[in-house]
């Protein structure tokens, strides 16, 4: 497995997002034993970057990851997030220093570790100055409870302000062939400051695998059933995107998912996507994307894909990105 650097933190080029094992998607919580086995198989394949958050599965996802890493904690970079759960009684987004302190202790306990390698603010809290939040994180770094700090879905100005208080190792944002938002403003700032980018949902919530052509087969509470890109006729309109990815995949002798991941890796160093899966065979497929070399023509065609129809989140979700 190849590695890359996120602001000085070495991680595998392809990571593993653990969220879907406990939350949001079809089959969540279906087999904890199978999920634990998949996580451990990821380590065997050289994956060193594992991502979770306290909010996923109502704390269950961190517990799952902690269980899977018993005896192998030193092999991996563990990333988790705070700020969507208020432990202070304030409610809503809560990145107050007091909440940061309470959140980290819970995450450490559930993960079964004495430190978190990469600790993200999950969403920017508009009611708490980012300087206060990062100041609290800096104290946790000094205490050894956190090794590196990150932001998720933050805007350029917030990233600059945070980085001025304490070095930010990584920014996590949705980035894929159908979500190119970071390219305009966020990615240039990250390049300037030496901050890494961690694309979440690099396969478009599974859409870019080519295996979702309707909502049939998705659980009734699958998050995609209410997502704008999968509803209101947008799923059908967006099929043209995955069909073009399929064409490139056929040429490259790869799967559509591998092409989507290879395109991300071709954007340069310091980019480390975290596709999620519960299945060992899909994990192996994703990891193999590091060996896919797209031609300049193929990258050009992928760069020219028609933008996706529909917002990437509902109105409430879009209101808290890019702050």
C-alpha cells in the first residue's frame, strides 16, 4: 500500500470509513462480527487510516472500531470527530471548549485507547469562535490525548483562522467525481498551507460503483432515500455520470469504483480518500485502486463529466457546510 502525508501525518493512500457499518446505509448493524473481520482485513491489506465519529450509530461505531483494533492499535491512524453531539446541555452544534473536553474522554473510552491520532471538528459551530475550539484542541495535543487536529466541511476563512492557532493536519470534505466543490476554494488553501484533504463519500454514497440504478433494494431507513441526488428524478438523471465512468473503467480494465478512486489519487499527494464498506471483497476492490493508472485522456474525460443533479445534502445539511 502506498502512503501519503496529511500535514505531516503519514496514512495509507486509501483508508476505510467505518460509518456505514453502524449508521445511515442499508445493512447497518447487520453483523458486528463481519464488520470487525472487515476492519481487521483492512489492516492486513495495509490500510492504516480508519475513520469514525462519536455520532455514528449513537456512539456504537467508535465502540465497534475499538473492539476491532484490540491488539493492533499501534498499526493504525485512528480518526474520529466531535461537535454534533452536545455533552454540555447546550444542544445543537457544540464546539465549546467544555464540550471538546467532555467529547474526547468519551471517544478515548469507547475506542479503548489513550490517544486519538486525528481529531476533527465535525462541523463548524457558528456560535463558538474557531480560535476557542482550536485552543482547546491544542491543549489536548499538549496533553498527548490528541496527536493531530482536523476540520470537516470548513470554509477557507475558517481553515486559515484555525491553522493560525494550531497546525491543522487535514480537512475532511465530500469530494468525488460527482462532488467537486473543494476544488474552487478549499483545495488551493490546503495546498498553500500544507494541509491534507480527506475525501469522504469518494464513491458518491455508493452511486459511483455503478451498482445503484434505482432505490429498489435499499432499506426503508437508508439515508439515500431522502438525499436530493437520489430523489425527485435526480437519480435517473445522474445515471449518465456513472455510465461514462463505466466506459472509462472498461478501457482501464478496472471497476467503476476503482476508476473513481484512481481519479481522486491522480489529483496529487496529500489526498487520502476513505471509502466505506462492510464487505471484504469490496474492501479489496477499493484498495486495489492504488494500482490503477489512468491515462491523461481518461482523466480529461472524467474531469469533463456533467455535474450531478441535486444538492449533495438536504437544506439543513447544506446550511452547515463551508462555514
